């Protein structure tokens, strides 16, 4: 029997998928899946995040608004109260690592198997900056697109808060700055390719990577952070993401394809724990062909994903 507390993972609601889409909530989701920690997945509309966390008496971050991810543990580690709230993706990752090891998890298959993995995870700022926050401002082709995947009430919230942050509405940025990015780079998919190039270079660096993953044969937290960024790009503009990823190709594309097994929903309430290798991704595709249509309610778009995976795998 599992010795884990009951974990509830709070994610940002999206109108287009049940998968996580935020680069930060995706980190927590993938950490839970990769470690095989059972959890309950709950969704909060973006406009309700502040009221929800405020009602839980969580302190608001300085110079920022309330954000997700968050998890609750029942019973709490202190032993008092009904549940314990934990926020911030990095704090949650450290806690999940601790819970995993306390419950007999293998250190070599964990988020942080050694000191080098911790340093790699904390040292990705260079790639994130080069991806979005150079003088070319490619974030303007990705971040404002979030508007289109939110529920109507949260669209209004996103519109107002981002005008305050950016000085322009998301729609204005999409119609002006994002359009200029596409004209400069030669198309929207080229913008996305440029945004992924720093990660492609990282995955091709043989000094930092000796297997499919940055962690070798198994994904580590640094891989999770990269997959989280790519999932965000994918949800912002799936067509541009696919074109951009195909242009970058190589080891990054292989890691993305292999990582898709962790985004699939479990069935019958049981954790679906699969080790991420290309052979197991191929097994997943085969299973899809013979009967996982029952997973459609989770918005996996069975036919499109299966055909995409088959096409990608055939090119490896």
C-alpha cells in the first residue's frame, strides 16, 4: 500500500485540453507522473487562482499575483490540520523528490539523482532567456496566445492584467509585434523554431547529455523544465510548434516524442507509470491503435495524436 499522503495537484483550467499547458504547472504534473506518485488533478480558472489561494490563507508573492502550480497534502506533514498547501514549482519539486525517496524510490531514477542534475536544472536560465527574451522578443508570439485557450471570464482577467504588465492588450501584441516577428523570421513556425533552438543545442551537447535525456536513460528535472516550455509552445500554437520542432529536429524532437507518454491520462484511477524510451512510445502507439479510444473524454484527440506519433516515430 502506498505510504504517500493524498496529493491534490492544482492546475490552470484550459478550454482546449485537459493536459497542463503552463510551463510551470507542467513541471509539477510531469514530476508526479515520472516519479509515479498518485495524485488528484484539479483545475482552477485563471481568474479564480487569486481568490482560491487567498481563501487558503497563503501569502501573496511580493510584487506579483497569485500563480499555480500548487499541491495539497493530506494529512499534512506537521500532523495538524486537514491539509498542507505547497506552492512554487521548484519548492514542489524538492518536496516530491523527498516523498519519493522516503517511500523507497530509487535515487538514480529520481528528479535529482546527483549534484550535477541539480546544477543543470538551476542553470537553464540561459536557454530560457535566449529562447524568448532577447532583443527579438519572441515571447510576444507565444505568451499572448494564452488568451485564446482560456475560458471567457479568464480571458477578461488575462486581458486586463496583461495590459497592466505589457502596456498593450494580448490581441494588440498578436496583431502587431507577433506579426512583425513572423515577417522577420520568415513565418510563425520559423519564430517557434528560433525559440526552440537553444533547447535543441542543449540536447545536442554531448558534454551535457549522454542518452535520450539530459539525465541519460531517464528524464530528470532539467528535462521536465524543457518539456514544460515546449508544452507551452504547443498549446499556444500547435501548428507553428509542430513546424518549428520539425525544423529543429534531432535530439530535441526525439525527447519530445518520448516525453508524450507522460502526458497521457491514466485509466481506472490507477497511475499509468511508463519509463520513457522510444520503444515504449512505440508500444503506446500500438495500444492506441487497438483500443484506447475510451481516453477521448480526456481530450487526447486520439486520431490526431496517434497519427502524429506514428509519423514522427517513422522518421527516427
